[in-house]
C-alpha cells in the first residue's frame, strides 16, 4: 500500500545575477519624505523633481548587438542567449540586446529566435564584443505535398544524425509501432491474429431508418469486428492518427495496410517535428468533432529544391545549432500538441478524451501546485540510453552539450508500462470483523494521473478483485457487495475469467446503437455510452464487501488486487490477442 502523496512538480527557473549601484541624492533644503508620506506633489510644491533611477550596471564583460529580419528591420522581443545556457535576454523595440555575466576572452556562441522565424546564431564571439548582428529568416508558410518523409532508420535518417534519442524512441515508444500494432490492424481489417477474417457485415433495410447493420451470423466463424467489414468500400479516417504522415493529403482515403517508407513507423519523428500548429475549438479548447489527427493539424512539409525552404524542423530549443532548418515551437512542450490524437468524437459520442480529461483537471492549471503537462509525465527528462543521460542529441553533427534535464525522453510510457501504471493511483484497504461478518472497504484514489484511469481506448479496464479466506485457506462466502461484471470473462479465474467474483471493474462501456452489442470497440459505428465509472483525476472510488465470518475461528486473510486489462476478454479471445493483465496494486491484510 503506497502512502498518499501529491504529484511531483518540475519547476524551471532562470537564475540571474545583477549588481545595482545607486547614487546618494544631492543635499536639499527639503527634507526627505518619510516612508508613509505621499509622493504626488501639490500645486504649490517647491520640491525638486525626483532623481532618475540609475540603470543597472552589468556584471562582467558583455556581448551586445542587434537582431534583424532579412530586410534589415529590427526585431523586438526576440530571445537572445548564450547558446546552451540560461543566460538570456529579449531584444528591445530597436532590436538591441546585451548579454552580461560572461567571462573575459572565453569564446561563446550567441543565438537568437523569435516566433515564426528560424533560429540563428553567431559563433566564435569573444567577450567583450559589440555590434553582433543576428539575422532571422521567416519560417516557410506553405506545405509541400511532394515531400518525402525522412525515415527513422537508414543512411539518411533521424538515426544518422540523432542516434541516441532515436534509439530510445525505437526501443520504447508505441507511436513508432502505431502502423503495425496487431490489435489496431486486426480491428481495422476484421481479422484475428492469424489472418482469419470475419464475414462481411450483414445489413437490413427499414422504411423509416434505411440501411442498418445486423449482428454476425452465429452459424459462421467469427473473429471479431472490423472497420472494413462494416465499410468495405471506404478507408475511413483511422490513418489520420495511426499513420498520419501518409494521411496528410488523404485523411479519409488512406488504408493503413498500404503505407510504405517512413510511414511504416506510424507517428514517426519527421512527422511530429513538422507540426506547426493544432486547430482547437476556442469555445471548448478541444478539437472539433470528427476531426481526429491530421484533420486538426497544420503541417509544414518543406521544399528540398528551394534554397529558402529546403528543410524545417520544429523543436524545443530556441538556440538550435542548425540555423536555416530548425526553429523553436513552444507548443511542442504543451499538452495541446497532443490534443488532435487524444480526443475523438465519432458520430455524436465522445469515444476517447485523455486530453479533455486533463484539461478539466487541476493538472492543467499552471497556477496550482503540482500542475503538469502531458510531456512532463510521458516524456520525462533526462533521456537515458544504456543507463547514461544523453547530453548531446547530435554528437559530432552540429549538436552541443546541454543540461540533460532539457532533453525530453522520447519514451512515451503508456498503457503498456507497468511502472507508469503502478504509479498512477493509491489503493487503501480497511477490514474489520463485525459480529459474524467480515467487512472490507477498498478505496482507489487517482492521485497521480492527469486524466481518468483507464483512459483513451474504450477497450481498457481496471479489474478489482477482493478475496477473503480463513486460517485453513478456505475462501469466505460473499454476502453483500459488488461482483466483477460479466464482461470481465465467464470461466476459470485462473485463466483470467473473473466474472462473478467479489470485486468490481472500472471502464467506459459503449453500446452499438443498431446491434446493441456491448461492450464494443467498434466505435466507427454509431454508439452510445452505456456506463462510465472510470476514476477521474483526484477522485476516489470506494466499494464495500461483506463476507460470512464466524467469530473465534482464527485469523482471516484479505487479499486485494487491482489489474489493468488492455481489452475485453471476449474480444481478445475472438482476435487471438495474448496481452497479459498488468498488476497495478496488491494488498494483503490479516485480521486477528
């Protein structure tokens, strides 16, 4: 049983040192006002005007200069820094800047960036120095449909430039397998893991409602639902999230089975770093309905043959060492960046909504202690490769040494991460004898997760099992309290079929409108929410269980287990998915 604690918080602070030198006022016949006096002069006041406050005197040698655009016009509000450090400043209205606190004669690189511009830098600047000019070039405004994505692996690839972070991504991130995930493909195609296909969906016709689907024929082999069984003449919009690079130009016409090249890596590096913006509804802060993935993104593919627009990467550094190609995008470190693929409303039903759940939680309020973005949990710094923190993302190829805490780990732990799941909630168990009964209360508090648990895919569920046994190991009979629902599997508990056992389960249950199949993962059909008892951020779900327990027959052992399951057991049996449950919490209590 874990102790309750608030979610951790990362605080990024800029540390600066300045030396203020003041001058004593000249002697005056007028006495200085007391601290409580009013400083506004009256019409008859003969007091001299207040002395101007002297400007701060910078500490140590400085580097100064100007930031301009390609036409020579000064740029105000540009970020200028000593590359790879927290020594930064902003340009004034005339584009001027001064960086202080430098070491005499120590060569530095000075970088500059402003929103909608590429990064720029000036290398081999030796303090003290003046008249340094940094020219910022505007980021391209168009998108090139002819661009060929850079693959993660190969001779000219992400790996060839950034091997460490790319390897971490390949080893850990499920995004890299979103195009080849067998659960996704078998659901899309209507097959099982071995390639056996269910029959095409049968339809009937109603004068009032037109064509509508029927349940599968019980006399025919059935290997679970599939989008292509219900809509065999269309590709759908699944690729808009699962293979977005291929779907940019045809979000409703891309078959995930046919993708090639970099797109076989699903949500790959080059695609993510070409997202310039996301389109959200200003009234809700969410993507618009029926606009998943690339349908809610502004993508900027470059023009390799154009010397002014030959490449573009958006990233998290405003002092990148590859000017004319790279730029800083604050959005890439904000939760909104994740919104297009982590909110999905189909027909009239919100199917998955981890982004909206985060948005409605205290975690989204930056003014509150413990606020966290999606990236802080799912891309935690530092980036570890073979147990060592990466300090240079492109060693020998333009990269520089950085604080490892500024390099986000491209691990994206999620529903397959036991460590993340076991750190997502706190479970407490209370048990007591009351006359000839044993009463058990179990409370699960979602105190460490910025969205509901479980979240996103409506196939996911938590299963809570409560078992009580006497001193001889005999299970006590449950007399009151909830039992695990039928959709958790009817059969041998040793094989994971827990229906009817003392306990409960937490899930969002969808029902197909026409066939009334529930629970269903075929949310490409019209559905409705049958029930939803998932645990929201900072909410607690409690349940009580009563067992028959005669007094004075020795100690009683109570064992409580919380499991995470990726999909409903009936669907897993149909598809042939072998995905073991993940143990989230386990508690054993002995009652004398």
